[in-house]
């Protein structure tokens, strides 16, 4: 079995736990890959995060941001999230339970050839550049954002939002956010969007500081959102706050369910308990 370990960058506690888990797995004849930043802290060899997709299981140690980083590298490889105290909507395992939870998944894999996991849908953003070439961003666990050159009074751009080709909204705004149920508790919530329970599996469209805002719209995962942006010198489309592509308006971005979901290993997160940590 091959296990990857990704720890929160710059967090001594996370790196220390990563070292402990690495040592324990190696005593059980498990091949272990550690991300480069953590490996540097531990004084061992590391691998780029995108090589984690060659693993059978990835352990993420930190908060939701670390989980998202691990997911970009792991793609659809199951990820076991260890929460170091942040809100943690993706990390159900405490540091105290990390050893037992990880070993349990290793033993299950050895017995069955699979890791217990549940699939959460991700979003894919695609479009066509000025040269006619098609582009796409890395799938988003939380959200895809299309925004103008900057935010604030007098900034923004013109936006048009269509669902399966039908016009939903149009006008001036800072941007448009399309979030998964998972991401409804993140950027979407801070923009006044609704919470979406994980079991719904749907996603939500929220306009950002629109002049004539429409209510947030919850859609099923088989629908497609097209966001057209104009009236600006430039714009940006952003996946999970990490990967960004510059747009040359007028331009259109199509957002729909990605082909590969993110797979979360281990026990489920108590959604309502995690919500209480937002207070």
C-alpha cells in the first residue's frame, strides 16, 4: 500500500504529527510519501503534491485549506482529514485519533483492496480563449468565482448568468460565485449565500455585491451555469481560491459538475457540530 501525507505548511504541530504517522506506517511496511514542505521540516525526502494521485490513500493534517491543497494533488484518491482545531468541514478526525483512524484504513485496504470513502461532487470551470483554444481549471471542492479586475465601490464588471441556457440574472456586480454544498459554508456564506446540507449534493449561485442582486439560486448537479463578463478591461476566474485564469472580456465561463469527485475517507463530519464553530 502507498499512503501520502500532507501537513499544513508552517505548522510545527502538523509536521510533528506527520512525522509520527510516517514512522508508524513504515513499521507496518507501508510506503509513505510526504509533501515537499513537510518533508523539509522533517529532514526527509518529499514529493510534489500532484504525485499524491499515485497513492492509495492520502492523509491531510491541518484545516480545510490543507485538505483542499491535498485534494488538488490527490485528485480522486481518498483523503483522510485530520483537524487541528479549525472549523473543519472536511476533517473529521482529531489528532488524538489520527493514528488509529489511519491504521484502520490501512488494514481495511489490505483486507478488501479498497479504502472506505464517500464522494463529494466538485465543480469544473471551462471556456474558450481568444485564440479559440479551450481551457479548464483544476476542479474545485468549494467554489468557482468569476470576478472583475477588483472589488469595491466603482469597480466590478457587467455579468450575465444563465442556467442551462436560460437567463437568470444580469447587471453590474463584483462577481459571481458558484459553490458546492461543501463550499456553501465558506466564501459563499461570507457573501450572504445560504448553507446547503451535504446530503443535498447540490450547488448554489450567489452574486457578489450586485447592483440589482437576485436571490442565491440552488441548482441540481446536472445543471450548467454560464457566466458572461463584460464592461471591464479584464476579469478572473478562480478555482478554490488557488488557481486563477485571467479573462479578456467579453468572455464566458461555463461551470458544471466535474467528472471526478473528491473522495473523503474515514468517519463523516458532523455538519451541525462544525457549524457551531462558526460562531
